[in-house]
């Protein structure tokens, strides 16, 4: 993976990153971007964000499950913790 600064002077907070895809994956991504009327880069950013959020949610679930006083996690408690964590987004 290569990371370089964007050549434009806009301060978007984004960094240029190169990824390698198979031709089949690239074509599927291109078609999906076309269908959704967005860019391939935007779809990749959305997928990365989803992976990061899932990882954070799993950590919250493990924290709750690791609570020795309870020994279990209710769906309502997990939903409440998730909402608390994401309410300011």
C-alpha cells in the first residue's frame, strides 16, 4: 500500500492510497459505483468505515460479555451501549 499526499491544495483530510484489486473485483466495484451514482473511492471508504465500526462494536460486546457480575449480554444492553457510543456521530 502506498500513501502520498493529495496534489490539490484542498484540505479534505484524505490521503491518497493505492490498492490492488483483481480485474473481476475492480469491474464489480466500477459497476456498483455506476449504479449507485458514486465513485469507486467512496464505496471503498464506506466499506473501510463499516469494518472499523464493526470492530469497535465487537470490542464493546466483549467488554460487556467480560463483565464477571453478569456473565451474559442481553440484546437490549448491547443496543444501549452501541447507541451511547454512536449518539454523537
